[in-house]
C-alpha cells in the first residue's frame, strides 16, 4: 500500500462522511444550474449522463468512499429558486459496505453564489433518516446513519462531535448554507455506560446558521420499557469554528434512571423509580470541557428503589434546583423539595462528587440544611409532626446503593437531636441502621413524636394513661433492619426526672421519680432510681429501684410486671398492698396498722394490661425485711417486738418470720396468713416457730404453775391459730431440754439436762385459757386443763390422771388460792405406792428442780382409792389433808387392805415423812395386813419412820389387849410343846395377850422383824425373823414360854416375852401354813443361854420408840 493510501485510511470517518455530504451538496448545486433548462414548478428527472456526472463529482471528493442514490429530480419553483431532490441515498466505504442512508434529501440552491457561477446549498432538508447514536462505557460518542455498520472511530465526547460538525461547515462548498432540517428521524440511542437503549421515531432537528452563529433545535419522543413516552427538546447555540457553546435540554416524563445515566451530575438519581420533567443548561468552554450545568427537575410520584429486592420507599413528588461545577466537582442545591405521604421537606446544600477516576463518581459527599420538615409516616399522626430545622452530612454510594448519614442535627422546640445511620440497598433487600440522640424531651412532645400506632402502641397507651408528668434526658433511639427481617428492631432509651406516674390502676401514683427507661426487642422497661409513693396510711414510700416491664409491647392486653422495691413504714407498705387491685390485708383479715416499724421490700407483680383488673388476676411475690417491728394487734393481748424479721407475700399466703419477743419471752417464729384458695374468709392466720420455755413464758401466758415449778430455759415449738374477731388458739410442744421442773407436793423434780415432753394448747385472751397441759418428764406423766381468773391468777388446773414413776397414778387438781399463793393440790382417786415414792419435801431438790421447792409447796388434799404401803399392806379409801409448806404433815384416815379403818398422822422426818397409824381393832388390822389373820380385838399404835431410802421405813408396833384364836401355826407350836390347856384355850375364846411389841424394818418387799414379843397371863412369846411381803412366806424364830405369869419371874435375865422356862421354835414357809419346829431340849436351857440353840436375830436394830410397858 502506497503512502497516499495509508493516509486515506487514517482519515477520520466523520470527515469522510462530511466529504460525502459535500459531494451531495455539489450535485445539488450542479442540478440547480440545470433548472434553467426546465420549466418552472415541475420536477424534472435528471438524465443518466447528468446522474453519472454528479455521482462521479461527489465520489471524487470522498477519499475512498462512494455514494449512490436512486431517483434524482430537479425543481425550479415560482420563486426561481432551484431545488434538487434525491431518493434512497446510500454512502458506502471503500469495501462497498453501506455506512449511511437517507430515504429522501432535498436541497435549495443558494441564489447569490449561483449568479456568480457557484452552486452552493442554502437549505438542506432530510426526511426518513435513521440514526444510531452510541456511547461507550468510557464516554466516547459515535453516530451511525441509517442501517449502516457501526462507526469505525467515535468522538471522545460531544464537544469533539461538535468540532467535527464545525469542520464540515467551514468548507467553502457550505459557505452559503444557512439551514439544515431533518424530519421523520428515527434515532436509536445505545448507552453502554448506562446499559440502556432508547428509540426515537418522528424526531425533528434543525440547524440554523446566521453568519458564524449556529443554532440547533430538536424535539423527540423517546420510547423505552415504560408505559409512558418521554418527550425531549434540545437547543444548542454556538459559533462555527468554536468549541464553546451552550446546550439546553427540556424533557418531560423521563425515567429517573435514564436521566441519571447521562452525566455525573445526575448520577444521584439512579436509585429513583419515578418520571422526571425538567430543564438543564450545559455550557462547554473553548477547550471542549464542560464548564457548568444548571438544572430544574420536577420528579413525579415514585419511589426510592435501587434494585428490585428493595421495598419501594414511596414519595408523592420532589423538586430541585441545582447547579454543577465540573471543576470543583460540586453540586450546589439551591432547593430540594420533597413531598410524600410520609413527609415533606425543604432542603438546601451541596454535594461533592468523589471517585471520578473513570469519569463517573463512586459516591457523593453532601452537606445539607433542612429549612422545613414535617412528617406523618403512614398517617401515624393525626397531624404532621414538624421540626424547626436540621443540618446533616450525607454520603451516597452509588453501587451498591448506600446512604450514610454521618451526623444530622435536628432542632425541635429548642432541643437538639443528633441522628446518624445508614440505608443500604443489598441484593436481598434493605439494610437499615439508624441512631438518634436527644438531650431533653418533655412528656407532651414525647407523645407528639410517638405515634399512636405502629411503634409500641401498648407502651404508648400505658404512658398516656399512667404518666402525668415527666422530663426525659439523654434520649437514645436506634433502628435496625436486615433484609430477612419482617419488622425492624427498635431500641429506645432515656433517663427521666420529675416523673409522676401510676404503675397500676387504683394505686397511689409514683411522684418525684427519676430513673431510666428502654424499649428493645419489643420489651419496654422503666426503672425508678428515685421516687416516692404517698400511701393512704403510714406516710411516704421510697420506691427507689422499682421497675415496670412490658415483655412484648405488640401483644394486645398482654402481660406486664412490676418489680417493686419499697422502703417505708410497715403501715405504709401494708397500706399499699391493700389497695383496690390487691386487697391482700383485707383478704388476710388484718388491718394495715398491724404493726409499726420499717419495711424494706422487693418483689414482683405480674398482671395483664386490661381494664377492670381483679385481685385474682394479679400474680405477686413480694419479700423483704421488717425492722424495729412492734405489734399489739398480731397476737391479741400481747406485744410482739422484733429488731428484724423477714416478710414474704404471694398469691398463696403472706408470711412474716424471724426472732423477737412476745411480751418478755424470746421467740423465733413465722406468721402466715393464706391469701389464695386456702383463705376461708375468716381472716385466719397462724404463727409457728419456737419460743423460750422459762419463768417468763409462764408469766407471759399466765400458765398457772406454782412459783418455782420451773427453772432454767429451753425451747418449745409453738403454733398459734389466729382468726378475725376471735381469741387466738395456740399449741406448744417442747422436749424440755435446759428446763428444770419440780412439784414439791409430789416430791418430784426434773433436771435441766434431762429430756422430756411438754405439750400445751389453749386460747390467748384475757384471761388466757389452757385446754391441755400434758407433761411427760422424769417419770411424771400428767395431762389436764388450766383455767385462770380474770386477773390472770390460777383458778384451777385439773389433771385427769397423773402418773409419777410407779408410785402415783391419780387425778390431780391444783386449786388457786390467790396471787402469790401456792395452789392447793387435790388428789381425787387413784393410787399412791409408798414403796417406790420419793414423797417428801426434798425430792424436788434432789431431782434437779427449782431450789426452795419445799418452801413453795402448799396444802394437799388426798382422796385415794389406794395407798400402797408395802407389798401386802395398803390403805384404801384414804382421806388426807396435808400441809406441805414445811414438809408433809397432816392427818389421814383409811382402811387397811379394805378392812378395818385406821387413823393416822404424817410428819416430816429424815427428808421424807414419818407415819403414825392408830386403830381400835388391832386384830382386824393385823389380819387385813396379812400379818396375823387370827388376831382379834386390841388397840394398835404403828409408827413408820423413813430411813432416807425410797420405800424403806423403821417401824414400831404396839398392840394392847389382843386375842389370838384359831391360829394354825400357834396351834401346831403348842401341840409340839404338848401344852394341852393352851390348845384348848386357843380353840376356845383364844389366848389373850396383854401387850404386843415389835420393832421392824419395812422395805417394799420385806418386813424384817428385829424383835417382837407378845405377853399375856397364859403364855409369852418372842419372835424375830423375816416376812416376805410379796410371796407371803416367813422365816421366823423365837421362844414360847407357857404359864407366863409364873414363868416371867425369871424374865429379868431373858428377852421381852420369854420366861425362865421356854422352848425355842421356828416358823418357816408359807404364812398360811408354815412349818413349825420346836426344840424340846431348849426347855432345859436357862433363858440366858437359850440363844445358843438358835440363830442370831437380825443385826439391824430398829430405832427406839417410846414403849408402853405393862
């Protein structure tokens, strides 16, 4: 290829197209000259030679391109202006491929140049041209006319395209051209940068030249993928040979995304889905660079929706006036007016285009001021909410769409609200993060900004109904929304002060409260760090630390809970708990003035947010501490005091427990009153726990035991049943550990280290009543009732059965004798066994009872069924009256083993009681006692003196004028001695004894006869040995002296009852039929030596008692 050919290939396509157009114009001028040869007003077809000559002339100037056409006609109108008409004009490249085509072309020949011999077009009219305009991703612009192939080389920008057009117009051939007009244009605009294509059908363009001034006008109707058409009008003003110029564009109903894609200054409109009407003015400087842009945009109803996945954010309309400085790359918005169903705003400010490295911004950074703002999103408010002003920093990222609100300061009612956040249009949907903070907010303004529906309506409803006054501080709000979330996450928090609110209907309101509140994850909570409630009774309640919570604000009539903290007087706290929704104290049948003291309580109330709340619909659990507690009501007639107790109340019961004193008696107990289904409506409550058992307990509860009956201190389990308008019932149980007890009248005591059982039940009142007093301790078992006088002194204590060890089993009655007096003891029936008794004044002391028990003993009256003296000897139908003040002393009567009656006295002796028994029927007494059943008549004097051992007595018996008859043992004895006369006497009237004397030791199971004698005129007898009371067997020995009146002369040298002559004998075996053994040789032994033939008498000598010897 030669150098000329290479130069040709390097020529720009636009220039070559221009040359073709020049050729076309030359043809038109040549044809115009031929018009003179034709008739005026007629279309004359050009001959073939002329067509060939014109075509050759045009192609010669096309630098390798070629142009062809179909029909050619010449017309000279009546104004003598020649015109040339061509049809089906086609421009081809050097390979013959079509590059441009026009269906019709008309040219008016300039008359002036024609007179000078030059054929130049003056007006060119094109019709039916098809034009394709392309913009590449880098912004280069190319034009294709008709259905030709794409352009080979595009202009780098619109300014370069204008420059190419100027180059054509500066050619001499077009010196007379004053207008080019194109009608019925079909234009397709393909924008690779925007990824969009538009079609124009029936477009019109006119280019007017006035000297060097150029004016371009055009109007088009654009068809896209919308259901409406966009109209576009353009005008351009410039000068031939100069790049500088002004371009004006007016359009109507152009899609926002179509507008946004045309210039970086409009890129921020890309996220809108709305039609835009407006006008723009663009200036280009001499260097071909954009020098300025100003625009007015009216945006119709639409939405912000950067991609199909994002939910549209609708608006009604918007309008903006702005200018663009391409040098500073800044947009100056004189006004942005937004109207939507949610809000209206007037905004002004500027935005900087950032990231223009590829000729298109990555983001915009803006600073704006809102001069007017009112909002009513989704008609949430009855009237739009207005704000005074706002300033904000905004960053808009274009791809992906992201609006970042760096900081916005909103002024509202002289208060500043700072807002920040982001709005991101992801492929899954909107991602929203919004945060706001405000220094102060009054209750009225809070409710104005808080819509009645949509945002926690139940919480707002509660605030409206219950909060009377508040000032909010440090208000914080946050909103988070992820694409997969159906509803946003909200967070609202604020501090408050000067709050006056009611947390439950019909409860006194909280006043002067300050604290914190929050709404998060549908949970609303408000906490009082400080605040008070003025109770109906008892004064002010400090509720610092109390909180109110709605777990889910979206649930209609949903649950709520109040977490209470109360510091107040006990009366105030109970008054609050007895308000209308609760009535806890009323249900418990207790007054709110139940006790004095301080209450520190914490608890929880759970209820539904509904009207007409009933007590049963409130679940509660409240507990805490009561300090310096004092009550004269809780236990009727008693003062209850405690330094500290715990309290707990729930739907089942109210409980108070701890250590304190009831009167002077220490206790550790729980008071409980049912509140739920167990409440029988009688105001029932119970006290359970432990209480001290001591003298203080006896005095406080007026348990009428004799003074000194109790020593030491122990613990007892107590239960008190309290009912409204009724005396309290109580029961007490104790193991008596640490308690000493004594009953001197019974000779009984119980040591403090021992264990036993005490049970007391009764009624607390004035006076109290003891319905049961049961004692099992130290071998003593007693059960009875106690009645007190109105002054609290003992009236009577009756015990159905008192058992003491194995020696007492009888009903006992203690009869009061007035204040400070030891009561009388009455025993009515029952059995006393002296064999096992410790009956005496010192028994109590010996057993660990109270000191001085003997001195505190009182009178005793006995009516016994039986007084068992020994295994075989008992007194029945005993009647006795004793004085126990100095030991046991007094008189008694009774029958020996149910037989003869005896009288007796008891006197103190050896720490116990000495007994003296008298009878006028000594024989009957001895017979009844089983000692000598064959004895008859006689007078008896029996003395029993205690030895200090239990049931052991030293005794002396004196019997006078007794007769012995039908005594088998004696008969056998006399028979062995062959004393016939005495046998006859024994079988007859009996042997008469003037005196019977005996000294003995009596134990519970044996009588030891230390010495005994019986003397009479007929005989004398001595005896010593043993008699076993239980088995009624004997082992006796002695001497029988017949004819004792004579024989007794030698008695100076013998024992009492023995004469000088006598025989030793023994009686062994059963007392009813003993074995008799007589030693006849002993008759030969003088009395002083007679003991050599028998065993020694029992070595223990009985005490000497006064003897009445004959």
